[in-house]
């Protein structure tokens, strides 16, 4: 199955027979946080979203070449301000360098923010937001990537529950992690829903079963 091999790539688990993580969507993992909502996460995202959606014509640094020498171009219609870099001559908006550059239904996007910390199904979120479940899944991945960009410590990204996948590592088999792909932020999921980094020495230990919280990079590679 395709998902299995991708998860194995992501976690770098040695392919001991029977020790392969099984992808799943475990909504009970975070029972402590169930439907608590997370106003802080929503407010954090809303503030960052307002910055990206700003109509201010002050040019940010060019996301293509990094030069701080761009000028504003006249936006057409109600589009976001566009900028053109004098150095590499490419055009960009404030969204260009983010994982949100190609958003579907931009007008409805921010409505997902209050739902992100909830352990609800994609189908339920899709019903509430009146978009397809596939769009919700997409938004969740994009937001998690964006959160890791805004806060590389991963503290905010860890609060997201909606659309997050977990991989089960069965108990009782010696498990050793191989080096993971660059940028992989897969973590161990704790019983209370908190995620913690994978052990530095790569030893997962024998107790288990263990849950891996699949990072957005590995999730979108599936
Ligand atoms: Zn440039
Ligand atoms: Zn990963």
C-alpha cells in the first residue's frame, strides 16, 4: 500500500517484519482536548493572516531572490497588492513565499481557524465550512506548514488536530529510527495528545504500541 511506504520513508523505521506503522486517523488520541476549541491558535492565525492579506503597498523582501528592492505594481480589481522585484524582475504577493500561495476558496479560508484544534472529522469540518473534505485536508496541511514557518519551534503547529494523521507502531518489536528526510517534523504522540520530538539516538524502545504524529511534509508526500 502506498501510504505504508511513504510513512516508512517519513519515519525511517527499519522494516522489521510486522513493525511497519499503520496510517490511521485517531480522533481519540487527544481526548483531553476534545472539542475544546483553541481560541489562542485561532487568534494567532488570524493575526498572521491579516498581515498576509494586508493592502499596504510597502514592499516586503523578494521571496524569489531575497533582495529588498521591490516596488508595488497596481493591483487589478480586488486582488492583493502585487510587487515586482527590481533585482530578479519577478512578481510576487505577500502570500507567494508561503504554503498558502495557491489557496482554494481564499474568501472562506479563515473560517477554518477556530476548528483546527478540534478532534473532529474532516467530513464534519467540511460540512460546517461548506467546502469539500479534500479542501479541508488541504488547508490543514498548508496551515501546518505555514505554522512551522512562522514558529519553527513547532509549538503552534502541535496544537492542530484537525486533519492530522497518526501512524501506529506495534508494540514488542525492536524499533530503531533511520535518518529522516530533511524537513521532517514527525513526532511521538503522547497519551494526552501532546506531541514530543523523536529521540535523538533513534531508539524508540520496546514499550508500546507507539503513535507517531505524521508531519505535514510527510503527510503531503503520501
Ligand atoms: Zn527578486
Ligand atoms: Zn515527517
